C-alpha cells in the first residue's frame, strides 16, 4: 500500500511508482492532496499497475478510494467545468477536488448523505461564478472562497444563494463591503437551507443556527 504522512491512498507500492512513473515527484504531490488524474497515471497504466480504462480515474481520500466512471460526453462536461475554473489558477488536482466535492463525486461532510453524484454542467458553474461576482467578489476573492467552500458550486443559485443573500441583506442589514467580508470569512452561509430555531434537525452543516 502506498502511504504518505501515515495516510493510505492507493493499492500499489512506492517501489512500483519509483520504477515505472517518470514523474514520480509530481505524482507524489497529487497523491498527498488526494487526487490522481489520468495524466498522472498514464505511466502506471502502461505498465499494468492500474488496470482502469480511459473512462475512469481515481480520487483518493484518507477515508476511502473513490472511482469516478464517466462516458465520453460526461468526461467532456467535466473538462469544460475545469476550464471554467482555469481563471483562478488552480492546479489540476485542485480543480478535480473542487468539482468532486461540489457534485458528490468526493465525500464531503457538508452534504452528509444527501448529495447524489452528478456530472456538473459548465453553464451551471458559470452561472454561480457570475452571480458571486455581482456580490463584489473579485477573482482573487473567489479563489479563496472556492478553496474554503468548494461545495458552493453544487448549490442552487435561486433556491439557496440568492435566497440567503436576501436574508443577509434584508434581515441582518449586511450589504456591500460587509457582505463581501462575511462571505470570505464564512462562505458556507451561502448554502444554508435549514433554520431549526435551536431545535436540532441533525443538519448542522447547513443550518442558520451556526450563523
């Protein structure tokens, strides 16, 4: 088993990687952050160390290994969404992880068990990014927000983002620069969809009681 910093990630040995992966140092970096994409595993597939076909790639976490299986059209959709994130200068592994957490492909405690896996659509991703920009968030701000709360891309613009911003503005009087600062400090408020009034509904990650 391949282990970095006492965390097990994949079912091939480190000696295999040294022997067969010409970009070992780059692969190691991706493994440390939990993502293995097709481009980093080509050498391993060539040697038969990974048998998954081109339609599959593996996202690994400390808890478990998760394999995303996509058809050709779905793969194009995924890559289009990554292109939409390219302006923020994320690494390839960061883009995969952001989209994976936002759309249920990688487990996120934020969603609990409610988030079904789906392949994101680039129009949806762009709509969310465009709306966030209308709130006074620069691309640098969005980069920080997406790193802190990647799940925002999986939220509904109308049912969650706009609704929650309206609550912040109308009920709390938080607007303009104050709203921008709040979203950078606590971006999860954008995805709140529960208000238990103190009577816990076991959905604490999305409850206004945390505000």
